[in-house]
């Protein structure tokens, strides 16, 4: 049973920072593309950032320059460093692990709440 466990969410003031972590129980973590998604109430889930097995990254335009995704294959963990947080970043952030071309290898964590408010 594959598990993705997110941590690091919470309440932060505008302009503050948070670091999310997602620990994966997959057997060969390094071959997975890892992504962070978020969903705010009333909105569709959207991709925030993604990092491939070779370390290539891409970001949503709304977070580019403020958020950084990284991975530690030895720890089977992906991180999302979020700086200069804005109220519109408030959402449930979920971790995803997938391998392109293998739809059966597509896993989600339960999510962690990030709230940005003064």
C-alpha cells in the first residue's frame, strides 16, 4: 500500500513562509514525478509545482519566484518551500506521485491545510 504523508501546513501571516514535506512509501521513489497541487474552496484543484525524476521543475505562474520544489531521493521526500505567502495561497495542498504512461501508478496524499491570513 503506497502512502504519501504531507506535513508542514498551518496558519501564517501574509509575507510569511512555510515548508511543506511529503514522505512517500513507494519502493523506487527516484523514478516518480512528484507534484504539489492545491485546492481552495469552490475552486478546481490546480498544479502548484512539479519535479521530475531528473530534477526538472515547473511551476504555476502564480507561484513562480516565490515557491521552490525540491526532492531528497534518499529520504523519499519532496518539499515545497513557500515564501512571500499571500492570502490567495490559502488552500489544501496535496502531494502527488506518478509515473508517466503508467496510470495505475498515480498516488495522492490526504492533504495539508495552508492558511494565509493576518
